[in-house]
């Protein structure tokens, strides 16, 4: 089996993390000898923010205030991970990379540099209202109506154009799935559309 590369996109509340884990579990069964690298930028940023140092401290402060980090921080997070840990033969599942339009060409450069063949962009498509209802039902402190509305607007104005860069790029196979269905049905639709 050739190593797979997946770029996951979807609104907050769309279930990207859940689908990433189901994909990891599936690939472990289907190709048990190959490593799987899952890079979820948000989690890597939270890990970094707990480290000692001026940049880590500033990153943590901005994140705790709900601010927007300068692009070089998330880009450094995943490029540093590639440089340090990636050996080229793993399956790659990338979640939360290239969330602004000008970040997409940088991720594209990395994927081509590592000679990843047939990368898939998987868009877990849910409406803003569906995602809002899902987030509000979680009951987390940061899941209030004002913050959620802001996240949905930011997604539409930044993440959608970032994703469209890959959608319009013939090097990538763009797959759109209906995220407003049962978790297992979403998973099966992903598997069917990527043909694994």
C-alpha cells in the first residue's frame, strides 16, 4: 500500500477529530506495519504553549484570550514536526493545517517536497447552523453563541479560501462528504470516496 496523505477540513463541530481517529484505526488494521502521523495543529499548539520560554508564553496568552496567532507560529509547529520526525513512509493525516489562504501554498510546497503521491483533501461539509447547534450542545465554556458565531464567520472568510486553493489544484484529489449524518456513515463515505 502506498502511504496515504489526508488533509482534513471542516467547521468547528463537524467531527474532524473523530473522523481522523476512525481513519487512523482503519489504516492501522489495513496496513499494520506502516506508521501513521497525525498532526492536529490545535493540540500541537496547546502542547507548545505549556513549554517554558518567551514564545511559548506569548502563544499561550494569545490562545487563552481567544486571539489569532501570527501565521508563523502554526506554520512553524507543523514544519518543525515534519523536519524532526517525518521519515517519508508514514500515512499522514493533517488536521488544522493551512487555515488561512496564504498558508496553503506553504503546505503545498511541503507535500510536494516530501513527494507525497495522490494527496486527498477531505471536506467534512456541515452547515453553520448545524455546527452551531452541535457546539452549543457540548456545553463547554468557550462554546457560547458569540464566540461560535465569530468562529463560523472566520471559517467562511479564511478557511474556505484556504481549502479552495487545494480544491482548484489538480495535484490534489478533493473529496466532499456529508458531515450531517451518523459518525459511522461519515466514515464509510470517506472510505468509499477515497477508494480504500
